[in-house]
C-alpha cells in the first residue's frame, strides 16, 4: 500500500503543471525588438529546475524540424549566487549548442516578468507582426521529453499551418520564489 501511495504521489507531481503565464497578446514595450521577417520563439528557464533539461531537448527538436524559420532566444533566470552563473552551467551550454539559438541571462527575471512567464519551461511564440501565437510548455510532463502537443503546435505555427490549439500546460519549477 505504501508503494502505491508513493507511486501515485509521483504521478500527481509529474503531471501537475506550474502556474500559467499571463503573457502580453502583443510584443511588450521595453523588450528587445522582435524579428519582423520570422516568428520569434522565447523560452524561459530556471537553471536549477530539473525539468529544464527536457525543455532544452524539445527545443532542439523544434529547431531541427524548422531550421532558419524562427528567431529563438532562451532566457535563463539565475539565482543570486555567483557560482551558478552561465559559463559553468551545463544547461546554458546545452542550449547554446543548439543551432540558431541565442542564450541570454535574465538578470533578476526581468524578461520573464515582462513577458508574464512564471514557470521554468514557459515558451512563447510571437508571429512576425508581434502577436502572440502560442503560450505553454513543450514537454509531456515534468522532466519528460517526447511527443507532445506544445512542440507540435509550435512546429505547425512556424511552418505556417493551423495547429489544433495555441496553448499547453507548462511543467516545471517556479521561476521566482513567490510561487
């Protein structure tokens, strides 16, 4: 019985999404200028969230399926401790190794807050007019990569197709301490 309770608790945790983002429907003032020729994909991650690695794996899959069709930036919100900075962080290196992906430090979570991201793994896709096209996550559950609705919707939108939906759940840790 104890094993059953433990397994159930793990399943509930793995399949419980983080707080939903409340992103701007149009590209927010104060953010770097988005591409006007291609969609712009933003990924917000906390480098100490174990689920972030799965998001990077799914991002690599998106970029492989849509080469040169999207401008992509990964924002890493580092904690205050200097030891956790980018050049020693394996997540940073993994994201930077994906072709056509720019990785930036999100000092104090400024960009995450500006875009309304609250959970590590939050992905936002804005079209070339600066209008929000997709919000959500690209993993199937906490820390698990594999076929999922978010990835398929983003690939569909980047390729100019109509997806089955424009939002998905985000599975990850809170980007900020207040969550």
